[in-house]
C-alpha cells in the first residue's frame, strides 16, 4: 500500500488582481504555538508566520515560488448544482477570528480564489505534480460555532452574478442579422 499526500494551495486576490492571502493545508512545523487566539484585533490574530510554517509553490508560468502559510482548511472540489446552471465548490475553515474576518471580507469584496490541488512527497511535502488548478469567485459564506464555510462559484454565474454586459455592433463583429429568421441555403 502506498500513501498519496494531497496538498491544497489557495491564493486569494482582490478584484484588481492584488494578492491578499496565500495559504496551504499541509505543513505546520511550529506546533508549540496554538492556532487560536481570543483577541478581537485581527492584526494580533495573524498566525505566527515563521520560516518553518510555509511551503513554497511555483505555479505554471510563475517566475518565482510564493510562500504559502499554513491554515487548516478543507477544499470541497467542483460540483454542478441541481439545475446545471452553475458550478460550485467550498472552503471550510475552523471558526476563529482570522477565518471569520477574512471570509467576510472576501465575500463582501468578491475576491477571486485560485485553488491548486497537488500530489506531494509524503516525507518532504515537496510538490511532485499538480492535479487541478481552479479559479473561483467568493459567493457566500455560512458559519456555525465550529466552522466557517465559504461557497465558491464559477466566475460567470447565470443566477447569482452578472455576466459582463456588451453590445454587439457591426463595427465590432461585422455584418449582423436584421431578422430572427435563419434560412438554409
């Protein structure tokens, strides 16, 4: 029997493409410091980000590897909804001040989430192969006393979001039909 280690990397960017957060769910060397904090000051709640608490990951086309800090979370991959008009996924975090505030901010500001699921070496956690790269838009969040869940939606959602509006003109696309009839010639 062999062990396959999966590591998930999430990259959160705002609507302008500025990176807000980089997290991974595989490596946490410093176990002496707890990951919870009772403070309500979000700056004080930032997890201890020592050099030993990150994995680097280089995505396709990137010049340098980025540092992804440890945050315990689950990624629930893509699934179509019942009506087939949207694809959804989810991120589930433990309920703490950092997760709650970042989830709320991400949903409010419609942040983009890039998720990479990779196979890693079980002993060194070095990334061996990327299985999937998915791009999402934060749609909604829900929480209970133990978890915070962020629902991720496809970038163009036929129900919940608006597609970019544009008008077709003959100067943009050439000749346009003048009636709704189509004839086979």
